[in-house]
């Protein structure tokens, strides 16, 4: 860390503590050349995740939008709020940890459907019906048949 007083590039950390929001770390440093003290803040750098939609338009990933979609699918179902919050956190972490800064809306939808399949079958079918844009009863029936066969395989 470069000293703001003399420009020397080495300093030692005297004190380190989180800020009130636990979003940053405050560090008190002392320059090894001039001995003056200064404060720095360390912040996690988060790059925005860009979602590529079906029409090839792009927008920044919005966790609230994903959460709202999951909530609509789970409406009037016995799915705890914490379970949906965990799904959104897991999907967001998966996206942040990937090396890609752009992800398709289809990929996010697949992640959500995979998680819903384990939580609630009805919510899964509801989400799939909107996400996959079912146009007729046969596509709806095909999804239910796949779900039933997967359930049989687990038993």
C-alpha cells in the first residue's frame, strides 16, 4: 500500500476491524519509511452478472426478480421462505463463482427448476409452465410425465 504522505510502497498493518455493516474491513497502517499512520478500507470486488434474455437483450442480474418468480411458483404451497432465500443465494453464488460474466436467462431458469424439483413438485411444474412457455397441454403433460418417472427412479 502506497503511503499518502511520502509515497513509499511498504507499510505495516497496525489494526484491522470490520466496519459497522460488515461490508468492508478498516485497516490502520503505518508507513515503514516516514512512520506516519493512515487508514485504508478493503472491499470485496463484485463484478456485475449480465443476463442475456431470449430476445438477446441484456440486463444486470436481479436477485429480487428471481426471488419473486420463485415466490409466484410457490404461492399457496407449504414452502418456507428460508428455502427460497437459500435457492436464490445458491444460484447467485454459482453465478458469481463462474468465470463467465454473462449468463443466459435459460441457464438461470434451469438452476431454479432443478432446485424447485427437490423442494416442491407443484411449484416445479408451475415454474416450468411459465419458464418453458407451454403452448399446449401435451408439453405440460410431458413435463409431468418426466417428473413422475424421475420420482419412480428415486424409489
